[in-house]
C-alpha cells in the first residue's frame, strides 16, 4: 500500500517558501496586572415619572448633545440633533459623533422608549427568511423581540466605541411603567420599571454603570372632612 505524500513545496507543506510565524506572546501574565481605579466615561440610565426633570438633569452633564425623537429638551438651551425618523438616523448620529471632530463631551439619548419603535420598525424591515414583517408581533414565537435585541446590541456597541474613541459620557433617559416583580423570596409586588420591552430593559440595566430612578416625594395626610 502506497501512502500519498504532499510535495515538498506544495501549499501548506513545510519547507521552501514558508514564512515562519512568530508565536503570539501571552497576554495573561503577572506583569500585565494593573491595580487601582480605572477612570472611564460614565454610562448612566435615568428613568422616572413624567415631569420629574430627567432631561434637565441630563442637560447638566458636561457639554451635552441630545439625540432622540422626543422633544423633552425643547425648553433647554442645549445642542441637539434633528429628531431621527428612522433607526438609520440614530446610528448615523452616533457614527458622526465618533468620526467627526467636535467639542461635545456627553451624548444624551432622550428617550430610550421613544427610540424603541424605530428599532422595531427597522427589525421588521429586515424581517427573517420569509421576508419583512408588518409588526414586531408578526415574527413567530416572539423571535421579533430577539431580533430587536440584536439591533439594540449594535446600538450599545456603537456607543461603547464612541466612549473609547471620543471619551464621551452617555446618558440614557427612559420613562417608567408599573410592572409586577416576580419575587422568588416572597410575595410578588409592583414596582417602577423602564418603559421598554423586558429584554431591552434588562440589557440596558446590565450595561450601565449607574441606574438612577427619579420620583416625586409624596406625603398623604388625613384631614377633618369638615
């Protein structure tokens, strides 16, 4: 029985014409260990009831520029992009901030829940193997929300690239809904939550450095009905 052999100078065979590849130095060494606080641009999500001052709070960030379909910053003296009409507009604005020279130090998204319909519309336009969809509910077995999460991840990656490239802070504003919390340690109860699909809400909650909730302080007092 004859075993075929590769010619000495055949592609992929060692020998003549080969370029030696230097071994890659390991990254995980004791000499690469660092210590102490690493200063990074902040990732803040602030959500709260209507009229509490979320946009006003974000306007106090260093050199902010606002992006979003909501006009919550209309009475504030801040820089803002035109209101996006599509998901592409949103991604283009983040790309422009990343690539073009400017003096802005904080990107404010106002608001996440008003961006969500644009994200869903874009997801429906892409559709699946059977083509575009009329609504996010038209995907089988809730797959539309899974596909939308992938678009949200691209959005988050773009913002992280902005933070790395331009060292900009990111402040995300959201409204609230009252949702039932499935308490594994006792009775279920209602609580305020981000006004987003639960998968998107969980994604941004995990991503941010600071999750801020704002509400009015309310006092109830019984009085004499007379």
